[in-house]
């Protein structure tokens, strides 16, 4: 990561991806039901994880969580644990995707594994636990809705991740934003 971050074009790409993550998490969120939202910031966080690794992914997840909260408040009070959870999601994406070959026939399996792990650990278990502090027993009802939402949207999210990561990887390689991607 550090060798790539000395390149101005690479830092510019990282900043643009962070900005896209913030906008996709805040402005493009779709409220399905009270406390249940569909967001698209995970796409660009996964791209950051794929291109730059776990350290940059963690930092990007925390930064985008905080800035998205400031720019697009949800009504809940600020809780940095949600931002740390976004950073954890970035680390999980990086564990599965960093330095993987997008042209490999197994790349879709890595994306599937990453998305299932993030949905289960971060979206269902940790976020629901954190929401329980604000919503009390209503969070238990929300857990079932969150589980259903994450299962139903999983195939769409996997296809979107595959298309976006493949596009950005080809673009970054073609225009020499990164070495060795």
C-alpha cells in the first residue's frame, strides 16, 4: 500500500473512491422501513479494499462512516462504533479481495465470500447489536427484517460488486493508477 500511495494518481483515485462511498452511503440510500435502509457505499469500499488493502480499507471505512453521518444524518445520535464497524467491513473485504486476480474464474467466489461475511458479521450481528441500544426490544423485530433484506439483496450486491470491481481494476491497470493490479 505505501508504495502505491506515493503516486499522486493513486492518491487521487483513493480520494475519488472515498467521495463516491460517502455519496453512495448517504445520498443514494433508500429507506425501506424504519431503520431499514438499502445503501450502495459498500461497492466503493469493496473497490478500495481490493485496490489498496486492509489498512486503507479500514481507514476509508471509518472516514466514510463519519463523513456520511455528518453530511447525511439518519436521526440516530453519533456513535463511533458504527464507524468502526464500517472499518471492519473494509478489512473483511480486503481479506477476501486484496491482490486477487479479477480474471480468475474463482474471483466471483471471493466476492461471494466477502459479501456473505460482511452481511453476516457487520450488517446483521454487529449493527443489530448496536441498534439494540437505541431501539430496545424493537431491534429484535428489526433483526428479522435485516436478515431478510440481506438475504434477498445478496445476489444483486454480488453482481454489482463483481461488475464495479472488474471495471475499476481494468481502468486502474489501463491508465496506470496502480502498479501490479
